[in-house]
């Protein structure tokens, strides 16, 4: 699979004082759950986190953005059915269902859904981007009452029809498992690619990618950045020199501070 050669990510608990409500269901499958974490001081916005793992591994418990709590944001970590459980578009439908559930419980937890952002890593970046951009695709089941105001996309595949030389077979394998029978259908592959859903009114994006990423090539973010820019979406792009896939160089305090500044600008002003 796409990320089998990468180091495992440990489950790290949230900072002390965080108010956490876990295993909130939004569907019958065990993966259709979300965990909500609210800063002790209350939240000034909410970020939905979408985990990576080739659409086939890992889960919502491995959260890579606890620093957002210190920036005043609640973090909702969304689960979704993996590709071995259900073929696409189940995954993006689950992200949208999780957001709808989050909206319903927002009042009791003091969440500012008018300040909603998404943050996704790798396959989660793909799903976050797709959920944010394809709001007009009924089969993805978006909630029309939800407005996504910002997206942080960490090295997510944006065009499933393209891949890099070394990772070509692995990426194609992961995409084939995700799409099932649709992997042989060019139209289905196109529909599952965020780069094909950019349009006027798309939310601001912060794209983060390493130029040494051999799992998801950096051109995936370069192409999405160019397409977003062409429709006036005002995207931002960080290309990390020597940065690989799910590597420490991609998650430095400097990059995390840049993410917080981006979210503050897009959500709090």
C-alpha cells in the first residue's frame, strides 16, 4: 500500500485540561465516529481533522494537530469507512456526514460553526479538499447549511489520474482499492479528484508539500494550487525543501505557526 514503508504514527493524547468527548456516532459503521476536543479556555472556531493512511489504514485517534488547541480552536477528528469497508464515495460522504453531525451538536459544546476549517493529511488531505470543493455534487452528500471557510491540505493527492515514477504502482494500487470498479472509468477517477472541482467561490487553501515526497509527488499540490489560483480562490503554498511524506520536517513549529496564522486570518477576521 501507499504508506506501508512509512513509520507508524503514535497515538498522542490531547494537552491537559482539554475537554474531550469521544466516539460520537454519525452512522452505523464503527468508523463513522468523531472525537471532539475543546480547549480548556473555550474555542474561537473549529477545525475538522481528517486522518491519512492510503484510504485504507490508520484512524481518527492519531491526531497530528494538537497545537490548534493552543491557538484557540476546537478539534473534531473525523473517522470514515476505509476502502476495504466501502468503495468511494463512501469516504467523502462520511466526512460530510461527520461535519453535519458536528453542526448539530455545536450549540451544546459552544462551537463556532461559522468559523469552520478542515485539515487533512495525505489521503485525509484529498478527502478534506474534495469535501470543501465538491459542495455541488449530490452523490457526496454535502450539507448545504455548512460553509467551509478554510482548508489546510498536507501532501494530499489532488489528481488521482497522475502519480510519480517510484510510487506509481503503489499509488495506483491505493486508488484502485479506493475506487473499486470505478478505477477503470476515467470519468469516475476525474470525479474523485479535487483538482477537477475548483470553481469560483472555492474556500482559501493552504497547501503544504515536501519537494522530496516520493509517495505523493509535490506536483499534486502545485497543480491544485495553480487550478485554485485560476478560479480566484486565493490559495497559499508551502513547499518544504527536502521534505518527504509524513516526515518530521513537514511538521515543525514554524510550519504549525504558519498554519495558525492562516486559520486566524481566514476564520477570525
